[in-house]
C-alpha cells in the first residue's frame, strides 16, 4: 500500500540532504508517494509566500511531512515557518531520540528519548517590557501558561510512546518545588497519567536542575524523559551534546492530526550546494517518520544501516571527520538497507 507524505526540500543544504534521504527510503522498498511542496525561501522565490496555502492543504491531507531545514531571516522578513507549522497543526509533542551513533565519544551506548511539550509554558509569547520613569525597559515580565489538558496530552503521548517502543521508564522533569502552580500542575497531572500505565511502564520524577546534572553524571539511568517547553528546549540540546552534537540528531513534531519530521540542525548556508552536507540526521528523521507510519521494521533497518555505515564501513562526511560526499554516504546506506 502506498502512503502519501508531504515533502519540503527546504533551504540551503535542504535539497541535497532531502534528495539523499528520498533515495535511501526508495531503497528500503516502502511505498511512499512524496507530495512535493514549497516552504521557506523556496516558497518566497517561487510562490511569493514562505508557507503557501497549497503546502498547508497538502499536510492537512497527508497528515505527514518530511521537512528539510528552512532559513529564517534574522531581524526583519517573515516569521519562522517552523513556528507557524507547529501552531497551525498544534504539534504539541517534540520528540528527540538521542542515541550513540559514532563510537569513541565521551559516552558510549546512550539511548534515550526526550519528549518536550511544544505549545505552552514560557513560549506562549506573554513576554513584555515596562517603562519606569524614563527607562523603557526598566522592568520585564514573562508569563508561563500551563493547562491541565496540555499536560495530560503530552504525558499520555510519552507513556504511549514508551509502551509502544518497549521502553521501561518515563522520567517526569519539573520545578514544582519553586513553581508550585505551573510546574506543580504538570507534575500532578503526569503522576495521574503514570498510574494508568503503571503495569506497563515505570515512572519517576526529577527536579530539572538535578536532571541536568544527572544527564552528565549518569545518562544511562534515563529512558524516556517528558517535560515542559523551556526545560525541554534546554535539556534536549544538553542530551544531544552527550552523543556529539546536532549533526546526528533527528526530531519529530507530533500532534493529533499531523506529524512533521526533520533534522534538528539548520540550513547550513556556509556549505550549501557543495555536496558535502551530512544527510544522516534527516535520514534518522525519515526513520522516525516510518516508525510513526507503523513501518517499524523498515525504520529499524534504516537506523541500523546508518549506524553500520558510520561505525563499521567508516563512510563519513566531513563533519564526522571523513571525506565522503552527501551522495557517497547515501549510496553506502542504500547498499546496507
Ligand atoms: P546550522 O545548523 O544550519 O549550522 C551550524 C553549523 O553546523 C554550520 O557550520 C553548518 O555548516 C554545520 N552543519 C549543520 N548541519 C550540517 C550537516 N547536515 N552536515 C554538515 N554540517 C552541518 O545553524 P545556523 O547556522 O545557526 O542556522 C542557519 C539557518 O538555519 C538559519 O536561518 C536558521 O534560522 C535555520 N535553522 C532552521 C532550522 C529548521 O528548519 N528546523 C533549525 C535551526 C536553524
Ligand atoms: Mg532549542
């Protein structure tokens, strides 16, 4: 059976790494009909819109997208397409698996998943400056918004994810000792959800500052982490650092009606068009897409092939200390799958 998936090639290195990823998915023999649409600079150039209506309609229909990185203009220009997509489709769960791919780093055999609430907290935009006497920015105030419903859906997502992927434990990360109302609501709601899953998935909770330290001291104690927006933003980068940074980090933005998968890194304008970009993070994101579609076996084959090409065949792009081009890496992965 063929499933339709929206494809956004993105800006900068986007078209190169998306092309490589599409080739590798084709080699897996999975029936995907890519519906190619425009976004970002490509959208501005060809449709005069960074997020054309046709693109939104496509994602609404297919409910699935694979997205190359998009360049966000600094200062003026259009607002972030990434943020617009997240809001349009209410993509409330940001999923970041963190796995050791390249051996010989600071930590070996890391395998954890960080799930970040993506729509609430301090990121709702209630961030204001106030004038006192002549000083326009004498005082500033930010408001965090946490809802029971928002906590419940992301926690339920985390426990469902853990159960479906044979994970043993979910750690709820919070600051409820200080932020008793907002973080307290998250923790209390998480504990109620945890009870429903108690026979399948264990759970515990950690205060965020301790969690940050524990991630460095003993990352192997973690399995799935679920947390609110700001803490998740910080901890997901920290976790990516355990396995050597963003170069091999995929991510998924998942809602009830749509899911969009991408690499965590940006459009790398400094190396765009030279055929040297590392497509591995986007390939791993395609693996998450396949997993989300229920193609668990293909997802695992792809994951294993990428790891084997890097760790055993020693085919690596420049950012990983090798000399392979984007295309050579893609052909090596295609041979393995
Ligand atoms: P970046 O991730 O694009 O690049 C940072 C550094 O990492 C650069 O030296 C780049 O060459 C290198 N790099 C990144 N991905 C690579 C890959 N696959 N292979 C080899 N080297 C790679 O971050 P930067 O420079 O801060 O942002 C560039 C643009 O990307 C900006 O317009 C930013 O807004 C956008 N961006 C988009 C994201 C998205 O669409 N999800 C996420 C992050 C940034
Ligand atoms: Mg961040």
